[in-house]
C-alpha cells in the first residue's frame, strides 16, 4: 500500500458530520476541485508577484463561490454559516493562505458590511459585482495605533452639508492595493460621546478624491495577498456613503467579528490538516537509520496527537458556526475558536517543519511557506490574548460588578 493510499484509507469512509448536508458536501467537492485545478498550479507565481490576479476572483464568482450566503437577486446562493466554513476550510487546505485570505476578506470580512447595512441603492449598485468578483472589497479598520481596540481608532469623518469629510490613515489592509470598495471605520461622534457610539462605517470607492493607497507592505507570510496602507486626506464622500446609521459602526464590526473569527478558525484548521497530510506522506517515505520516520514511535505518536487536536479544533469551529446559524450569540465559542485554532495551527506547523528536516528550512518546500503563513493566525482578526480575555469575561462575573 502506497503512502497516499494509506492516508486515504485513514481519512475516508466515515459517516458525514451531522453539521453538514449533502449540499455542503457537493460544495466542498466543487471548491476542492477548483483549488486542485486552478489554484495549486499557479499559487507560487502569485506568491512571487504579491497578489492574486483579478481574473481568478472573477472565475470564483462565476462558480458561485463569492456569494455563498448572499441573496439570489444578486447572484448569491443563500446558504448558511456552515457553507462559509466549508469554503474557508477548503481554501485553507490549498496551502496558499495568501490566496485564501484574499478571498475570505472579500467574502466574509468586508462585503458583509454592504450586505448587512447597505442601503437598497448601495446594494443595487455593488452587490452583483461583489458576488461576481468584478468589484473586490477591503475592510479598513486597523490603524497604526489601534487594532483589536476598535474604540481607539483616530480616523474621523466630519459632516459637512450633504457630505462627510474623512481624515486619517489605515494600515495592514488586505486587498488594499487592488480593492475597488473600502468599508471604512471612522469616528463621527463628538467629544465626550461614548466610544461605542462614536464609530461609523462608510463605503468609499477607489479613485475617490482624497483617498490615497500607500505602499504595498512586505510581509513575513501571506505573500500572495496584497496588503496596503490607506490615507484619507480631506476625503469627501456623499452622506449616502454611510453604511447603516451614524454611530452604528462599532456594533456592526462587533457583530461581524463572530463570523470573521469563525472563518479564520476554519481556514486555520484547513491549513493544519493540509500540513499533517503533507507530513504524513513525507514521514512514510523518508528513510533514516534503516527505517522510515513513521516507524519511529515518538514521531507517529506526536503526529497522532496533533491530528487529535486538529479534530478537536475542527469540531469547535463547527459547533460555533452551528450556533451562529441558529442565530445564537456565540461570542464565547467564537473567541475560543480564534484563540485555540490560531495557536494550534502554529503548533502543527512547528512539528511538521521539524519532521521535514533540512528540506523544511528551504524556501522551495511547501511546509516552509505554510509555516510562515500560519504565524499571523494568532495575531490577525484578534490576537490570542484578546480572545482569551473575551472568554474570561464570560467565565465569571467581574470583581466589583
């Protein structure tokens, strides 16, 4: 039995998870086929050029992958949170996480602000093109002095007649260079107003006077995703650019974190599984001291424990997504997902790279790229420490409260 067939025998033939339907299974097969045929053969080129070509996203739009949960009137499929998990997990398994995050920021971190809070006019103007991949979205919240602390942003939007004038800067914005639509968080409240009531979201189109896209940032990993600085210098936008009501931005961001962090967790578990599959194939064939690495008890038991942890992480993701699909507040579970899966994928990559030996240290190896890509999973979308504080808040009442 070959290494590949042994892996297949170990992973196939089990009953489907109760969280997923036959429709979810078909979606998974379609995405996996797309990744094998249209991503893996070209991913290294995208890594070197620093972005995913626009035609790839248009192709994904044509296949229905960019509007999984959006209304049919805009070309969407009207599926559920579990379908989003399928997308994120399979994109994570591609081994090109820069590609995966390019897509997932568009589908589940940025365009959701238009879908959830956009006016009928905004939706009619943009949603069909978003779902079709013809307009790429970015979300601009993070600033040089404010990341997970959304209330601490300093970018301001001042009302001036029928317009708002935005001033400030954003950093680490995925899809920042090639994006067409930016969902921008800015302070609109006056001095002394409650911070949570002073943040608003605006839809700003590329080319709007006063919006300047800065340099493309050079990153440790996710190198096939474009990441940029944005500068707003007396950027005047019509009042109709407001997404939702004034002062509602903080709540919109917090609501979407439940979805965003579930997606990141699913992506991380897809990455971790791909790394384990890759490493299992390697250790079954790599000879050392008269036997394969798989014949070394310490190695196979370590991989078995990592597989166990990944399965636990996967089920945590599924449960959190199921809660969200039921309309429940899953902040506790989603925070656990982000903290656990973000750290776990790095633990998996560390061991998998180690078992690849010197090859794992070479830029030509897949596992080296994957290990670099995984590092940010414990940072972006809410650092592990911030997520654990969210869990801790829900474990017991605060002292003195």
